[in-house]
């Protein structure tokens, strides 16, 4: 690439250079079959959509780990989406989540959590929408919906984009600013025999 990477933070990164790198470091509830527009569950093992299109319930895969060794749980999904919507994050993707109940309260500074995301247990995430959104499953497959661990974001102190922790097929091994990024195969990746 001509220029250095600006960030590997999925809530912030939104350019053609870092998009594929971010996709390689993190996982989302949904993903696409490679080379197709067909949605498939990823971090989600399964999901159901209410007949009125206003409620989505996801069951998480068991045993998926972040690159820091901790298991991915439902509260991580909630935290990650709320972080992407939080005006303090200054992420360009907040608007994609506009159909989730409580979106206006968070973006307007009246609330810090989205009332439309519930986590009744460690492996269940329920989204309640304020209006039907035919694109919602696709929204959960984009980089802005990548799941990150709160403790790693907080420990990085505003520098998470340089110290990424995800559950994707690769982990960042080394970043020599202005020279190179070295990615290494994630040996704990939850999809069998991937990455090659």
C-alpha cells in the first residue's frame, strides 16, 4: 500500500485499505459465504426472526475465543454494537444500526446503552427494532458489527486501532509503523481448517 494503515479498530476503520484487514482480525454474528452475497451465521450458531420483523434472537457458538484467550459472550456483542453507535467513538458506521430500539437516545446523548439489545444469558442476544429493516442481517455482517472485548478496548486507552483483539481468522503479530503489518494464523479460530 502507498500509505500506512490508519486504524484496525472495526468501529472506526472505513477505507479500502483497512477494510479487508479488519475483516480478517474480527468476527461478526453473520458473514457471507466466500465469493457470494449469501448470508450465513458466523459467531451466531443460529438465529430466529419474529414474524413482524421487529425481533431477532441469536444463539452464540460455544467456545469461540478472542485472541486474548477469553471466550466470546453475549455481552461482548452488546458492548461492540453500542460502542459503534456511541458518539464518543466517532465511528462512521453508527447510522447502519439506526433501526435498533434506543438508537436516537444513544446518538442524542440521552442514554449510553441501546434498549433494543438484550442479553438474557451468556449465549443469547436479542435485538428489538423500532421499525422493520430488511437489511438488518446484512448490517450484522459488516465490519462495524465486529465483536470486540471491552477490557482490551479499555486497556488500549484510545489506541485499540493499533492493538486489535478479535476472534477472526488472523491475529496481528507485529506492526512496524510506516513499514509493515504482520498477520499470523489464528490457531484458535472457530471454523475448522481455516485459515489455510
